């Protein structure tokens, strides 16, 4: 029985990953360590909380003692590090939190794993540290071209820079100590349980509430969207078959402008829920500082070497996703209220932030 130490598993991708894995495998154990920041919510894991294969620990990934104890009390085979501050807008206003969690937290995990896994004769067999990274570390593309794994890192936002810094530290642990690591860099995820500060759930929430739909700049920034379950499948494969020390880009070749995504959501809600909803809700707002124009992933390496291909195309995935939020409006309203609203009013007035 393999034991996975998953960090940040109460967030969007982490919670989808844990549920995907527990559904697929009966012979694994998962320990989820999450600090439960504004973005983490145990509601996301309600259906598996009593599963005997699953355990939750509330802790900060910067907390050395907690992780030393976890390693002492359990035989950890794999670490999957999702825990991060993940919102670009917040990073523009509070960069230091991103340095703290995304960089220092990752180093703490690397050190604790190294101490537990390293012997006089090198690292124990079969161990693996997987760093969940992002395509944003590569910077911005023009109208053509794709990010490949050897594209030079050129992050722009404090979020992307903190993720790139963490990637470099993870790589350093491989280059220096031969620690068994891999890194995945995925494009924009969408699907159930995404915190409604991000474009898709934010637009669904505002459309349902007939609130303005804030669009940065001209709305023509391009993001490469992947359905979250496809990302989870890729992570599972990289843990099992990924080559140590390697980076794998993950993407679905689903490039869309922000305004196209917003119009798709409006059309769906107009048709299925409220015919009075229209594009009149759209409001263009001042562009985000340093807003990257286009991201697009070339996933050839993971396609060719590991045989991973996405299974959900955007047309199907976006409909499933919108319908999930429509079926879970209590969750959506809960996540869109309270401290989160106060924060956003302070920074953006009544419009709310967006994008990745
Ligand atoms: N969402 C995307 O489109 C996307 C794309 C590529 C990569 N990623 C990466 O995937 C990972 C997960 O992203 P997400 O969208 O699920 O993020 P999220 O913001 O929804 O979840 C992050 C989780 O980490 C937890 N967390 C934050 N700081 C912590 C700390 N100091 N200690 C312990 N837990 C902490 C939060 O409570 C939350 O549960 C991140 O590393 C992100 O950089 C995200």
C-alpha cells in the first residue's frame, strides 16, 4: 500500500486529485495537509472524509515540526505539492505571502522529505516528490508558438515568479542531492470546486446574480484551458512513470480568449436558467498590471513519453462545469461570501477580480 502525502488538498485541484485517486485505487493511503486558507475548504472533500484510506492534517507547509512528525509516524512514498497561494491578483497586492508559502514552504517540504528518504547509499527506492507548477513560469507568448519544457523561465507576476523560484529549488535538489523529483507545468484548469475568484466560477456567480462581469483590458488575453480531471490523470501518470529530474508540460490545446469564455457562460445561463441574462452584463475594466497576453502549452512530451492525452474537450467540459456550479449554488454562494467579499471590495470596488 503506497502512501501519498498531498499538500493543499482542500483547494481546487488538490481536492479533485484526492477524490480521483481514491475512486481509482483501493490500495493507497492519502494524507492531506492543508492550512485551510481562504481558498481551502473541507466541504470539497465531504464525500470522502470518512474513507479509511484518507486522513486530514491542518498545517502550514512552512511548519517543519509537523512534517517531521508526519514522516516519523508514516512511511511516505510520494509527495504531491499542490499547496500554494494561487491567485495572480492577490500576488500583485501581497507578494510576500507568495514568497512565504510557494517558495519557503516548498523548501521546507523538500528538506523534510530529504531527511526522511536519504540514506548513506542515496535515496530510498521508489520515493517521489512531485511539484505541481504552472505554465505561467514561462511568461507570455505572442500570437503564435507554444511553451515547451525547455522554454526559458520568464515569469512576470509575483505569483509566477514564486512558482518559478520553487521549481528551481526542486530542480536544485535533484541536481545537487539526486533527490527523486519531477515537476509538472499545467495550463489553466477549470471544473468543479474552483474558488470563485478565478474567471470561470466568478463569471458564473456574477451572471446568476445579475452582477457586472469584469473583463480585464480588451478581453483578448488567451488562456489554454484544461478540464481538471485530465490534469489529475496526468499527475497520476507522472508519479508512476515520469522520469526523475524531468519537467512535464500538461495542456489540452484549448486556447480561448477570456471574452470567448465569458460569452460561452452567458449563452449557457441564458438558455438554461434565465433568458434575461445577456452580454450587457459585461464590463471592461482597467487591465491587470503586467497582464500576460497569451499562454499555450505544447504537451508533446507527456503525450509521446507517457501516453497521456486529455479526454474532455472544452465544449463538453465547460458545459459540465457550468452545470456543476448551477447544481451547487450553495457551495458557490458560501465561497463567494464573507471575508472574500470584503477583501475584493477593498481592492476592486464592487467588480471583483478574475483570470487565473
Ligand atoms: N488553478 C490552475 O489553473 C492551476 C494551473 C496550473 C498549476 N496550478 C498549481 O496547482 C496548485 C493548486 O492550485 P489550485 O488552483 O487548486 O489552488 P487553490 O488556491 O484552489 O488551493 C490551494 C490550497 O493550498 C492551501 N494552502 C495555501 N497556503 C498553504 C500553506 N501555507 N500551507 C498549507 N496549505 C496551504 C489552501 O488552503 C488551498 O486548499 C498550485 O500549486 C498552483 O500553482 C494551478
